């Protein structure tokens, strides 16, 4: 008796590709969701700090997304220098995504 596993092998490859695509879709969505939430959490005077948030979504499965803000005073805002947002608003947003898989 001979058992041919070629169909199983093809199905596994298809399943792996599908899973990798789902992982990539999730990572991309989460990257942009974090960016959106950081924009909304950032205090506003003239909008510069809010406009400073930039996201780079992963291009392949298992890559990490990046959200950054190069505005010189974003650290001071995050330290609580504005009455419009609590101190550590950046960490609060990131924690929501890291602790429960998204808001």
C-alpha cells in the first residue's frame, strides 16, 4: 500500500501562505490603528505634534510595523506638559494594543 501525501503537502503550503497573509494584514492594520490612536491622543495647540505621527507598515509577514514622531517636543508632551493629555499617553496607547490585541 502506498499513500500519496502530495495533496497534503500542497494544502499545507496553501494554508501557510494564507496564514502569513492574515498575519501581514493584521500587522498592517494594527500599525495604522496605533498611529490613528496616537494622533487622537496627542494634545493639540497648532497641530504640529499630531501631524508628526508617521507609520511604516510591514511589507512581509513577521516584519514589525513602526510608528514614530520626530517632532522635537513630543517627549515633553508625553511627559505631561499639556493639560490636554495625561502623562505617558504614548505608552497608554501602546499598552492597549500589547495587552489585549487591540482596542
